């Protein structure tokens, strides 16, 4: 074998290796770019005090104020919040306050009733199989509204003790 043939074989091997390497790089680049998270739409501005909130199938004018609790049975933070919701609902009822407590959930009515019952939570109404308003982006979320649906106060997530006191104060249980 002459040196020219040897050089030709070496060049051919190098070309095959370069092509293979290029194809691997293209494949990796495609895989990485297709696995990147897509750009999400800009977040929705959350409700603020003074905004108007409405929930389909719910008449907010039935009481001076309504405490809406957006929750679902599959939410661990909702489940961890159930002892607070139970004591809050009980205290509102015992003190004859003019605040209704309504659970708004994507669960079906039977699931929601069983879930609340298993945690000792008694509410005035369950609005089931209802998507949350667009500005309610997670559960649990508590919204205190006036009878016209005006947001008076809003709390998100599993509440710390200080935030639980805020909720109690907001519905008139401050000294109780």
C-alpha cells in the first residue's frame, strides 16, 4: 500500500468521523431546543382590593360579605389548611356573623362534599365543577368579597398563623 493510498484512507475516515460528529451535534442541538420550556404567556395580574370578582353559578348578594375559598381535594396545601377552614367556619356560624363561606372547586359536588366532611368543614355553599376566575391562579386562595363582588381582601396559599389572624379579623372575629 502506497503512502498516497494510506493518506486517502485516513482522509476518508476523517471525513466519515466529521460527518458522524456533525450529525450527532445537530441531533443534540435539536433535542435540547425541543425540550426547553416554551415561553409562557405573561402572568395574569392578580385580583386587588377594589376589583370586582364574579363566579359563575354564585350569587354574592345573599350576604353582606362572602368568603370564597378556592380549593380542590388533590391540593396538599388545601388539605393542610382544612383545620383552619373548619374552625373559621364554626366560629363564623357560632357568632352569627353575616359572612357566608363558599368553597369553589373543580371537583364534582360529591367529591367536594366528602372532602370537606372528612375534614369537618361545614360551608354555606359548594360551587362545584366550576373553573376559577382567570385571576385565581392557584389553590388554596381565599377571597373576601362584598355583596357586590368587590374584593375586600385576598390571601394565597397555605396561611401562616399571622395570616389566619388577618382572615379572622377581616370577617369580624378579631376579639374572639
